[in-house]
């Protein structure tokens, strides 16, 4: 199947909430920033939640253009979480089973969908690690996967190219119905 027609579905753990990702993702990356680690600890502490981080502390994402994310069933379960009052970025959780679904950067033209929300056979391979300067103490990488201390030129170029392909638009995501209670 040509990549421009491909569709993969991101589902919460219980299957009540679904997002369809159409077309080739912008990039598949694992983030090690302190914000992702802090949010992961919060989400892993929710009732019945599964691990969000990999054993090395990274959070794997698939970045998809917003205009290629289609919200299916279960949007009534979507709640936002921000690391602090007034934080510009929000992470969104399906409260039916406390599954983190995606991260939205304020003003961004993409969603960072938690890669574990995709079926194992449909998950794009991890292409890079980013923000590794914040990785947990003692974590070393012994493979050939590109690992960047910050956001690499390659990473930023792919985001820019996707934005240009969208006509420099940033669609709104209005399918989140509330705030995750602390």
C-alpha cells in the first residue's frame, strides 16, 4: 500500500477511544526530556495504568500532522493534563482506561501520539532519540540509533517540511472534553 494512503489506528487500552492516523508519519522518535518523564510518572500512577516510559526512561511517540489525525469513537473520554497551570503544552488521556493518547504542543501543526497506542505490528520503527541530555543517570545507548541531546536539525526539518505541506496551517484539536483531575 502506498504510504500516502496508509492508515493506522491508535486505540486506548480498552478500545473505547480511537484516533485514525492517515498517511506516513512525520517521524517516529523516543523523547527523554524531563517533561515527558514527569508526565509519564503521573500517568503511570493513575488507576489501572500501564507503563508509559521504556525501561531506559524514554517515551516513544509517532508524530503525525494534525490534518491527518481523525478522531473516531470515544472522544468523550479524552481529558487534558498540563504539567502546571498555564503550561502551553497538553497531554491527553483516555479516562475510560487511563491510557495516554497524545501530546499537543501549543501552536503546533502535529500531534505526538504515544506509540504504544498502536498495534505492535503497525508501529513505525523508532527512527531517533531526542532530548537525550535529560535521560536518567546511567542510561547509555549501545546501538546505532541516532541519539540527539536536543532536537536535531533532521527532526526540525521534518516538522518544517510537514508544516509547509500543510500550507503553514495549524488546525485546532477540539475533541478534548475536560481536564484530568489530579
